[in-house]
C-alpha cells in the first residue's frame, strides 16, 4: 500500500466537510491536501497539487457532482473518484471508482479509500445499481415531478398546476410532498435552490 494517500474533498455542507477532514486525518496513511466547498477552487488547486483521490458530493451549487466527476475523469484520469452523497444511485458507475452514502461508518470509509487507491478496486455501497448510462435528473425525480418543480419555480399555485396538468389538486399536493422528501427540503425556497443545483429546472 502507498505510504500516504493524498486526498481532496469537496462538499458545500461545511459541517460535514470539517467532520470528514477530521476523520480522515486520524489515519496516518491519509493526507487531506485541501477541503473546499466549490468546484472552481478545486479545479485551480488540482493544477498545482494533484490528489490520489477526490471525495465529492453530488448536490452542490453552480455545478453538480455528476458534471464535476465527468470533468475530472476527462482532464485527470489518474485521479480516483469517490462519491459520498445523501442521495442513492445518482451517477453512472463508469464515471467513478466508488460510491458511499454519507451515513457510512468511519471504518468502512477508511477501508474503502485504501481499496480504491492502493488496490485499484471499485467500492460501492450494498444496494448501488451499477448502470452504465445513468440519467441523473430522471432518477432523482419522475418526469411528472420535474414538471411540477418547474411550475412551482414559476410561481404557479397548486390550483394552476392541477389545471395545466389535468390532475386533481390532491394529486399535485401528493407529488409536492414526495418531491420535498426526495430532495430533502422543507420549503419552496429550498426546493428551488436544490432543483437549480441538480439541473431539474428548465432554463
């Protein structure tokens, strides 16, 4: 195994980011080169300090983790990529080297990092579906839910949405509730912000 595994971390949730860095630095074989909350800083840092492994989230501002993984894979194919997310199955298995959920226990995380970098293995959580061409948007929410998200973003009321989609107000409310659960948001502002980040709102 390599003496030291150099790691870059990107996540826009600062509490998780700081906690992850503290956890990783407890292992003498791991070194966190930098921990950042935006892709621009990450891409700038990679030019001068190339990590062995990038740990990234999926839901982030400006550019989602799916697109970031594709950029890294194309420009820096030597960098291993481990996704850590609250969402399950949000990226093609061909674009990454591992996928773990954020509630993964520390021992499993450390072991997975070493397998990915030192043993050149792929590591995925138990129920991950290894698909070749994964459509991120379609798998987070359904086509109908995406339509409703777009109407909500335009300020349409439940009644207006129901009329446009020819469904009942109760059905709209049920979809809305499911959307909030899937995207882990509590209000409309949070819904719109997250939907923009995930590319669910048509421009």
